[in-house]
C-alpha cells in the first residue's frame, strides 16, 4: 500500500460543552489507501482481478474543533468499511488525538472499483486460494491492518492541521438529472431492480430520488480562500466499471471543484441514501459514465457557491445511539443448499438472485448471531446545519424522511457509516421484493427504526 498525502435503544450522549460556541476550527487531511496491484475488486457477484490504477483511492478526514469539543468525519474510497475496521480505527484515532471515539465517523463512498477485502465472498475466495496456493496471491499484505492505520493517520493529520475557518452551507439540484430510482413496477405486477433501458414492460418507478446535493464549504478566515468542500449526494458509485482502481465519479468531482475553487482544495464526498438509486435512465439507451457525472456535479456545486449561506455559530455537538437489528433467519437445509450453490460462484450457471440469496445465507451463518448493533450518529456543526451518519445501503425514502423531520435547515445524511450490513430497505420494498431485499441481512422495520433514532438525535441537538 502507498501512503500518499500528507424508542428503546442504547443512547450515548455527547454534548458540546458550554452554551456559547467558541471559534470554529477545521483541519483536513488525505491519506492514500490504494491496495497493491492484482487485488480482487469489489462490487459484483463474480471474481474480478485488478489490472492497474486509474486514479488512487484515499481516506479523507475533516476534523472540527470548537473550544474543547471535537469531532471527525472520514470518507474512504471503498465499497464500504466493516465494523471490525471502523471500531479499531476510531479507537486508535481517539487515543492519538483525544477526540472521543463516538465523535468519529468512518464511511465508505461505495466505489465498485476498489478492493474486495471483507465479507462472505472475499472470505470464501481467499480460503479457496489459500487451499490451492498455500497463500492468496491476490492479497500480498494485510490490507485490513494497513487500512485501519491509515484511517487513524488521516484523523491524526487533520487534527494537527486545525485552523480557524468559516463554514458555508446549502443545497443544489444538479441539472440535468443525474440520479434515478432503479426499482420499477412492471406490467406483470412485480417490482424489478434494473429491468433494462427502454423496457416496454416498465410501468413506473417504485420510489423517488433525493435530487439535492448537500454542500459544506470550508473557507480560511484570512481572505476567504476555499480549503475544503464536503458534498453529499444520493447516487450509487457504480458508474466506472472495469478492473482499474478508481474513486468513481467523486474523483472527477474533485477535479472540477479544484478547477473552479482552487487547486489546493480538498474535496470530500459522502454518499447519500441511495440503496435504490443509480445513474441509469431507463427511458433512453444513453448512459452517463463517471467522468460526465462528476463533472456535472462539480458544475452544480460550483455554481451554488455564491448562494451558500454562512453557518450561524452554535456549540459543536455530537449524539449517537445504537439499535439492535434482528437478522433474517434461515434453516439448516437452506444453509446446506447455499453452500452447494456457492460452489458455482462466478460460473454464470446459477440465476443471479439465487446466488445473491446463497451469499446472504452463508454470510448470516458465518456471523453466528441473531441480531447486530447498528450505530447512528448526529453531528451539530452550526445552528442550522447537521450531519447524520447511518450504517448500510439505505433506501432513499428513509433519508428523505430524516431530512423532512430534521429541525435543522440543512441536514446532510450519509450512508455506509461505521459498518456495512448490506441493504436497509423500507417495509414497503420488503413487501415488493427484488434484489435489494434478497441481499438484505436485516429484517423489515430496521430502516424505519433508524429514521426514528436519527430524528430523535437531531431534535435533541436542536439549539
């Protein structure tokens, strides 16, 4: 790895100290997390071996300080970051900086052109390679250990770079439309995910999108130079394809923002709730790729900068809560059948949804538990702006519900934070079925509980 650039739930209360805000400081840092060449690639139900690097992958950290109160947001160019990594990395960063562990968020951007380094598929393919070759030729280093260290290093470097700033925030709707709900009601009465472009059997989308990109711009207090920009947008990062490492469209977002706001700008990207949203417009045969999407998003954010409003002072504060989410159940017979199905992984001979279900069953078996803890965080960055962090691939309706209920004028909702429990659909979607519900580990109602929890945290933080 190259290291690159320098309501019954368990609730944790982490208040922001005194009733008045001290001067706000922010530090940012970028650390490269690109694996060695030849690693398996993430994001699909077949084995893909990396062949090079289109653009390097990074962990980008933004640390906030307000007197004695501190918090950190970290965004990694990865499909996701499992709890085994985030827990250790947050603990290590807390030890090095004094930022409370629960005040640190670590999220994946959901790039499908990063490494496959955790999960059932990785573990099975890794074990198969070790059995055949004594060691896995695709994994020459302990990537989990290196990633854990590099996330902590990013927080540590951002903390050391703290400086007085002013923050501006707002939202913008990119034009032309970049995001589309990928689930559709079909003429046969079913709901299908990705039914194909210009499919005559499509009736209508089965859900909405979140058209807004949330923006948090950090400026130097001396002259107002833009230092960093956090953009949160609900659109799947599966727009690049291929077998080269890439951060997907956020890479081009950063290029575009640096062209308009300054070459020294650090662009951080948080993926919004897009478990059922992608870039495919089914009414046409055209399909935008990552470069065009990132450039169009950068244009929209850049055009919005003059209209952003200054964030009113309020004590920096964080609240967090954990719910216990029940997992889907399975029988011994289903587990045996799943193991047999997985033996044909990557062959193309097993129907797609059957392979997805087999992987889910084997994953649930490997977990060996009936429920998992899901953590929710809420960060108050000013009197009218907050960030919510949720675990998993969250359906867009759930993120929209949080925004609607939030007492803050601008609420940035980030998914895939602190763990990767796969999809979290709505109750409605579970009843409709299709890919995301088959791939989900949690039982129906989990998403709605996350909304209730996040809303409670936001209301408790309202100044």
